[in-house]
C-alpha cells in the first residue's frame, strides 16, 4: 500500500468503510428481529456495497479489480475506520452504529458531491440510511426500560470509535472540524429526543480508538475478513 501515492488512494478509506459495514449488515440476514427489518438492513447493505464497488472501480489502475481490492488484500491494507468493523451485537447496537456512521457519511458525501461522481447518488441513499437509524434510535431510546438500557449501552460502547471519523484523509478536501461539529450537533439532537445521554468518554486522545485509517484494526475485524474472503481465496480465478 505504501508504494502508491497517497493522493491516488484518497477514496480507498471511503470504499473500505462501505464494504465492511455492508458485510456487517449482511450478517443480519435470517437473524433480524422482524422480517421488515431484515429487508431494510439488506437494502442498506446493498447500497453500501454499490458505493464500495463504485469507489473501488475508480482505483482499478492503482490497486486492481474490485474483486482483488475486496478479497485479496491483507488486514493491514484495509483503511476502514474501526467503527464499521465492530460486531453487530444486539439490534440496538447495530442501530447506534448505523446512526453514528450515516450521520457522518451524509454530510461528507454532500461536501464531496462537486468533485466525486458517485457522491450525489450516495447522498440520496445515505439520507435514507440516516433516517432509518434515527427513527429506530428514537423508538428504542424512548421505548421500554429494556430497549432504552440496551441503546444507551450501545452508545457508551461505540462512542470511543467515532473520533476517528474526523481524522483528515489526505487527498480529500473536506472541512473536517466543521464536519465534526455538524455531526456532534446532529447526534446530540437525536439523543436528546430519544431520552439518551451523550457519553462522556473522550472521542480523541488516549482513551479513544482510531487507527483503522492506518491499517490497525480491532480483533473482530480479522475474523470477519477471513469469512468474507474465504470463498474467493478458496477458488482463485473462478467465474460464476
């Protein structure tokens, strides 16, 4: 990875974010709490997979085909943020993870739309992803005592992974501090309406997480990647 100019790989973290979260959401197939949500999560996963493919296609001259980028890189070569690789946990955990990520992805693509061809379409998709996550956060946070407790627990566990979202990515002309302020206000507003408390855990510094952009990942990512890449690596060069 280090042999390529950083600017040529500016969109790789965005593609890796989308691919990894798509796979995580796909793990809900056959396990969602209700059939409607199984379909909704599958649709969000497919949207993210389409975004990953479009971003990877733009890197073909640098890294190879979409399949090579997704299935033949090693763990340290992935540049996704650590938030999206976190296990699904219960439904509340998945929803809070989706709220945190989509609330970041929506304004990011909005700012990139003048220069990134896929961004305009991604904005429309991500607006739905964010609305879906918001509505479920409100229902769970302001629901039963059990649903509230689980949602707050998810927020407390995932908060430390959100600071990494706003680490500048070389080659992307984005006002990162402005983006972080908008994200923070958005999430606080949803939490306030859901009766949830914004965690006090620092999102930056020694207690935060955030080395995924540098290729350092949490333990669950290695297991997920092995599962995701198993079929392709077991049958190299196969066509279907």
